[in-house]
C-alpha cells in the first residue's frame, strides 16, 4: 500500500510538470490589448498612437504604413529610443494556499528598453524604398524566485525583433500603396519552479530557451483626399514563431527525476507554435488650420489565434502530446489625438487611446498581468533646421485592477501548484521616448 501511494505521488507531480510547461510558456504576455506595442520611441508615443497609419510625417512610417513614404521629401533617417517602467505588484488574498508563503513577487516588469531605426530612400518622387529595425512585439518579466506564484511562472521573456525591407509607390496624385516584409527574430526564455513534494527539499526548476525566425507581410494604403486630409489603411499578416526547445531541469528530487527520465521528459523536445496575430488598422489625419490638426485610429488584432498554443513533447518510446487553449479574445483599439503648432519650430502632440480586453478580467494569468488599458500621451517636436529635428514624448498606460484566481487540482503537499488568489492593483506602464530625424 505504501509503495503504491508513493508511486502515485511521484506520477502526479510528473504530470503537473508537463502542465507547468504549458503555463510557463505564457510568460511575458500581452500588454494593453496584446503583445504588439505601438510605442517604439517615435512621435506616436506622444499621440497615444492616434493617426498611426495616416500621420506619415517622418521615416517611422516604414513601420506604421509603408505607403506613407511617398509623402517624405528626399532621404530620411529616424532614430527612436525609449524606456518603459511597469508598475505591477501582486496583492496576496487570504485564499492563496498558505504553503506557498507570503512573497508577493516584487515588481515583475520594472524598467525595459525599446526603440528602433527607420530609413526611407527616394528613388524618384513616386517610388520609395525603406528599411526599419525595431521590436514592437513582446515584453519581459521577472518575479522573485520564491514568490507565491512560482509554480506558475518565475521569469519570462517573449520578444520579436523585426527587420522590415519596404517599398512604396504613388499610383496617382491621391493614392499610394506600400508593402513590407516582416522578417522577425523571436526570442523565448522561461523559468518556472517545480514542486519537489518531499519535506525539506527545495524547489526544482524548469527553463526553456530558444530563438527562431518568422516571416510575415505588411500592406499599406494611403489616400490623400486633399493636401490637409488623408486616410491610411494597413494589414499586418500573421507571423508564426515555431519555437522548439529541450527543457532544462535542475534541482529535481531523486524520485521525480526518475519518473521524468522514465517518461522521456528529461530529453524530450517541446514544439511550441506561437503566432503573432494578424491585424487591420485605419487612421485619419485632418489639418484644421495653420495650427491645429486632428488624428484618429481604429484597429483590430486577432489574439484568439495566439491563445491556441499546441505543446508537443516528443519521445519515440513514450510520446506525450498536450494542447492548451488560453482563451484569448480578439482586441479592438481606438485612439484620438491632436497636434498644435505653437510656433514655427515647435509642434505639440497629445492623444488618448483604449485597447479592449483579451482575457477574462476576473481571472488573469500571473504570467499575463495585463488586460484592457487606457493610454494617455503627450509630446513635442522641434525643428532645428531643414535637415534635422528632434522630439520627446511621454505616455501612461493604465490597466486598472487585475484579479487572479488560479485553483490547483492538487494541494501543494501532493505536488500541486497551489491556489493562487489575489490581484494586481492600479497597474500601469510609463513610457518615455526621444526621436532624432535627419533629412538628406
């Protein structure tokens, strides 16, 4: 009887380890309507993305709408730099399993850099070529190693850096078309604690680490109704990031190590197909007079596809396959903003935006501490000369309160991850950005 009971107690945590792989892969997940950020160090930060596809005032249009390059004079280069600071602290509820301790994890995001470089080359007034290198997909987080949610996630990084060779052509005086290849380099790193069950034995750990390439297409249209009014429309295709990684286990108890070895999990490969979602956005720019311009945007992203992640653990003698549906929802984005010219060298930008929720607001994942959000941006651009201008911007994305209610099928004493109940209160992310623009 005792032998049978001990065997079952080791088999249960083995299954939980595999399930933990699925959970851990969600680490560093969507922020404010998804992992795709509008903030890459450009003037769009100060506009909260209002007019994102129609502004076309500098070389960052290579990313936001390649068709907009036809509006740029000569050759232009833009350098954007930014930093974000995430304020995301977990408050532990009394319903959390006491065996998990009282460590709230600290601030898992903190400071994180970003930005990009953008270049537009004029072959002729009608034909433009462009290139951008930027990272607008992903986020990174790190909790305290012994926090109450350590069996769900400890650390996670999921990032995509894009190389965007682009082309634009002015078909008529009013209509321009553009296209980009989105050559994305994906980076995946995750770490989660493993419950070793035996009293006095510290947690083990599981790490995943992989880098892959993915390919997509961005298409853009710009229609200039008049010299002061234009509309932009873009379609960004899905990009598949087919991560494959061998799990790296450490600190496992002898019994759990044996069970995982017998099941082939110590040397198995994990095939994870994540999909950067496709999206559509339309924007408008309207110059009211010499001083005022109004901007707006409406967008949609298909995050429901990203949530259907299939995890395959392959072993020729004992194959195991698990599929998880994270139940994400497609998101909507709306933004409105304005530009005000104070004087010839100075232009003010400001905007507000809203991104809809992509997961159940009453039970967010601790690996995905974000949901619906409001953005508030302000910035300024200064023209130094005909060949150089610069700008600075700030933005605050407010995510409100995010409730967590994760219930474990097994108690911690039997190898379960425990009940994790609490909330991230008054969540927010601050962005500060600077851009530098050269014309030649």
